[in-house]
């Protein structure tokens, strides 16, 4: 009994000490949740590296996930400085914006969210759906070709893709930084554009400057200064989808180019 009385005394002393100090240190609440950081690496996926080859009217977006995010909201506008509207919400890190039509340009932002709120919006990125051959001028003659060239503008950070389904015919593509139809310089020409091609059956032909090859898509290193390429697709292994890529390397400005296509 004496020991029990002593134990109760010790407990009483400890209880008095606890209450005199306050009980907060025993029942500390976790810090309140905070909104997630803005997603990073928000980008338009090269259709040559996705399932979009031969799919018109689609822009494929990807980004890196944000810590503590429950999901992501995609915003879209028809112009860079216009009003942005949410078009999609997802818990993943990719989204394909579809049913836009051939050669359609759109601008995007992204933000992450959780129970505490939303992150800041990302910087604006621009994407353009692939063009079909009907969006290219109609060429004639033999290489280096002549005829009607379609003039097109290219924004900073933008890449244009042209899908060509070469199943039965040979084809050629030519381009320039001037308006060949009227044989005049464009107002703001791109002095530095890269035009390349990829055959879907051979991933090694990416951004290669090409010239005529009698046995399929043959790289010709001496063709780097030329502004055309042509392909003999009579061998069965060279029939299928090709992607023509036009990139501009003036990061802070926009420019124009002209492009045409011939099938024979």
C-alpha cells in the first residue's frame, strides 16, 4: 500500500508539471497542406516519338509530375495572350488534345492542384497539329522542282509536321525562306530553318537532309545546302508514312517559309 501511494504521488506531480507547461507539445497538429508546385517540362511531344504518326488533328502534351499534386488541369487558348479555358483534368502526366483539324495552332498552360489549392500556371507553350499534303503547294517538274508553294508562318518554339502516306507513288518536297510563287523575299524570312524527314519504318532517318535516292531514302550529306528532297518508294520496304519536319532556330522571333509537294 505504501508503494502504491508513492506511485500515485509521482503521477500527480507529473500531471501537474504537464498542465503547468501546457499540453500543446503532446497534441501538436501537423502543418496545414500547401498547394503543389507548378508542373515542369511542359511540352508538345514530337509526333514521331508518339502514337500520333498519321493521326491528324491531335496535339500530344506531356509534363513532369509535381510533388503533392492530386492532379493537373490543362488550359487552352487560340492565341498566346488570349483567354485560357480549362479543357481537361487528369491525374496522369500526358494528354492528347484531339479533333482540332489539320494544321491547327493552339496555346497551352498547365497547373497542378490538391486539397489546399492550385499551383501557379506554367509558361505558355504552342503546338500545331500535323498538316496533310493538301496543305502544301503543288509542285511540278523534276528536282529541284517548280510550281506552287504554300507560304506559312512559324512562331518561336514551334515545329510544323507534314504527314505523307507514300503507299503507291514516289514523292518530293521542296521549301524555302522566300515566296516562290511570286519569286519575292518574305517579309520576315527564317534564315535558319531545319527541314528533315523520317520514314516510319526506319527511325534512323530523323532530321536528315535528303536528296534523290534510287533505292529509297538515301541520305546525301552534300545536300545540306539544297532545299528539296525526293524519294523513290517503289521498293516495298519504303512504302508507308513519312513525316516532314520544319523547325525554326530563331528562339526569340517568328518567321516564314514556303513549302510544296509533288506526287508521281
